[in-house]
């Protein structure tokens, strides 16, 4: 199969982690005789520096004409710490979400037994945790009308949803639940908010079309607690934009490192695959960032292309590195491996060379000798 992939390396650690995903994708292409054609495009602080625009039109054009987008991270402290900055990297995110109509952000949360010690949760709460969050990405308070008065003593913003916006993501979530453990939890605040009442009504109606899926409803305040005290109860979580932003970040801590988690945003045209972590500028250029979030995002991309066996091989390569503790500094601050070594090991695994001619002594040599 031939696929065109738009690559947004972005800022901070974005380029170095994405480079590892490209390596892994190249190994898959070689093994399974696919052709992946990459087109680099600018977004974020690098785009502001080069063009004055955090999301040049050319980038949108390339993304719209590609089969998928591999996204690194964007953001730079020089904009984060300057509230008066007129152009900000986040504006680019919203513009891209709009341009591609990325209405569903999907974040799977998994745990690895060898990394249980990293999680702030007790080990017994982590066993069998495997759920996925469907966050609506184009509506709600993020995109509602915003106003403030002249002397900034008053501000308001609207939270709006239409039934069509709720329906399209709900169908995606129900279909996924059918393929998983057949349980869907809608998280809302329908004891208070009109938009939440609408979500509940629509989801109840849609549920009739998926009789094999068990549907639960939770208020968001209770859900925030349940994710910590009993995360294994969840299979598919469905929720609106702001609740999804907050709950998915909360859920990230379960697996122990933000660096491990992938995501995809699905829309009407090209889907975008990105690690959950941000641009982590302090680590940029040091070859220490965790490439797993990006590599697992690439695995999600393969799955999306219908390349199931390929995706499975990438995932088992990732699991192999984690089980053997070939991990980056965020996971093991003492015996850590470099970003590029982890990427290289996964490509070796894909080529079937790990048990044979990978010389583990060389791997050991490429480990940090800081301690
Ligand atoms: C995310 C981020 C963005 C969001 C920010 C950077 C605007 O937190 O992708 O989750 O809130 O959507
Ligand atoms: Mn967020």
C-alpha cells in the first residue's frame, strides 16, 4: 500500500520523537512492502519564526491532501510566558482542528505491569486497566462566543452543542465499544448543564442502535474520582470537549509517564496522530525524551490504514522494550536509554533481529553513564 503522510515535527522534543516514529514506519514499510511518502510541514513556534504565522496555509493544504498526519508537539516558553504575545502556538492547534474538522480526540489509557511502580496509584488498582477516552474536540465552551467588557471586570463565554455534533462522535465511540468490552460511559454534568442534558438524551437515543453495548452515565465530578479509585471499571468513555481535556489529562497519570501515551484526532478529512505529551523544551535536543507516545501514535495510524498486523508488530516491539526496561529517563532516571536507542531497538525488533544479532552489550554501551 502507498500512503502520503504529512509530518509536523513542531517544537521542542517534537522533532526527535517523531523521527523515531518515522524510523519505525520505514521498518514496517520495508518488511511489509508498503510505501510511505512523508511531506514535512511547519507549525508552531518554528513556523512563527520562519513565516510569522503559527499555521501557514501551505501546511493546511498539505494536511488536507495527505492520508494521515504525524504530529510531534508544538509550543515554546517564549510564547507561554508572554500573555501579550499576539501570535501563540495554540491558535495554530485550534485553526488546524477547525480546518480538518477534527471532531473526535481519542486517547487510549493502558498500563504496563513492569511500570506499575511509576504510577501514583496502588498496584492492585492498575491491574487490567485498559480504557479509551472519546473527547469531543470541536464544540462546547472552547469554540463558543467569548466576550469581556472594556475594563476587564466581566467576562463570559458560551457552551454550545448541536445534536449533530454529539451524534457523530457518539457513533464512533459506540462502534469502538462494540469491538472492545462493550461498555460505554457518558460523562456529563446533566444535573446542572443544558448541554449535558442534550448529550444524555442523544446518547440514550443512539444507544438503541447498539443494543449489545451497556451504557452508563456518570457526573463529571464523580467520574474524576472514579478514574482514580477504580479505573478498571471503564472501557469507552465519551464526553464533551472541556471535560475530556481535563479527564484525559487526569487519566494519563495512571500509566506512570505522560511520555507513553498516544492519541488520534479524527475528522471529516485527514486524521491526526500525536503523542499526548507537549513540546517539553527543557529536554529538546538531548536525546532523552520518551519516543513511545509517538511510536504508539504511529501504530494507531497503521491500524487506521487497515494495517492490523503491522500495528500489532509495532505494539509488541514497544511492549518488548518496556518489559526489558529499555526505557528513557522519564521512566528510569538511573538506568536509562536514549530516545534514538529505543527507536532503534524497536526497528530491530520489527526486523526480527532482537533475539539473534542485536548485541545487547552494545545496547548497554549506549545507555547513559551519568551515574
Ligand atoms: C490538548 C491541549 C489543548 C487543549 C491546549 C494546548 C489548548 O491541552 O490538546 O489537550 O486544551 O485542547
Ligand atoms: Mn489538554
